[in-house]
C-alpha cells in the first residue's frame, strides 16, 4: 500500500534530522580510529583507512586515574543527592504547611539557575572546610548543586501517589517517616531510578567544577583530563576522540540497559 506523500515527507525529514543528530557520534568514532597522518590532513568526516586501536590504549593510559576519580565521586554524590532530594521532595509534596508553595518555587528556581553564579561562594565554602582539591570536596559540591533538582523531580513523582494511601497508612499507625521508608520508596522506585540516572549523567559529564576545584592530576576527574588529550603543540584529535569514546561509555551503558526505566519513570511523574 502506497503511503501518502505527506507521511513520506515527514519520514524523510525525521531521517535527515536523525542523521544530523548521529553525525557527531560518527565523527567521534571515526576519528578515534584514524592515524595522526589522517588527522593532519583534516580528514575528519571521511571514514578511517584502518582501525588504529592504539589510540584507545594511549587514551586509556592517560584517562585511567581520572575515570576512577569520576566513579568515586559520581556514585556517592548521586546517592546522597537522591537521598536528600527525595526527603525534601517528600516534605514538599506530602506535608502541607504555610509556605509550602514558596519553598517548592524556591527549589524550582534553584534547579534551573546556572550553577556558575554560585561557583565563587561554593569554592570559598569548600576552602573554609579545607576540602579544595579533594574528592570529598567534589562530592559535597555536587550534592549541594544537584539536591534541588532531585527534590523537584521526586516531588513531582511523589505527587502522583494517592493521598488516600498515606491516610490509610496513618490509620494503621504508620507515621510520615515509616510511610516514606516502607511504602513510598518501594512505590516510587522508577522515579528514584530516573532521578539517579539523570544526576549521575550530569555529574559525570560536568567540566567546570572539577576544573575549578582541583589542582594537578591526582584528584582530577575524567572530563578535565579529557580536555588535555588534544595536545599542546599538535592537535591530537584521534587521541582525544578515543578518550571521548571511553569517557562516554559509563553513561551510555546506563542508558542502554536502564533507558526504558528512565523514560517510564519520567512519564510516570507527569501523569496524575
């Protein structure tokens, strides 16, 4: 059966947009497998003449310590931000008090404000706590910056839980704290997982905070180390693209295996 022309045009436009969206990914993978001679000839879009896997060996040798640091920072920071944010989200969505809407609005503002405006006071705070150039300092910074977002997302999801459920639990002697741990968290697993995936990806890909708050290479995360892979005297794009591929693997693996739960959790939070 012949499809209507309008549908064919729509599919062609979607295919063209998909190719544009995939072009950076193709460029990264293609250049990560090229020789330095091909890079010097600016053959960025052409496919590689061979498979220069040594680029990945070199990139991994430089990035290894940064990847370990990123893992040791991103995992606990994500867990703490989701935990504290879910407490705040529960407080904002289930407990009604005089200024609840004002606090919720303030959390929304804090979520969408660019974090660069608090970089200087945040750096000063960590310096006063003697946490500059340390992994715990980076964890504290990311928890402070991402907890409002976790609170907003989880509060939106918690609002979809019927109020009758908490009322029934209260009749059985289940207080707010017990209701949160025993009932709300198991029901809100998808929302918490979606929040954790989003925050982990944000922390893993973030560049400015570790650049501003670490010195040297011992506590640097993967993204600042990756930025230095292009070379000082020659443009080593093949090495940097190999490093970019390696650095993007953890978030990519998470979305491949948990992507459907991520989308389901976000959709569940929009339906009430």
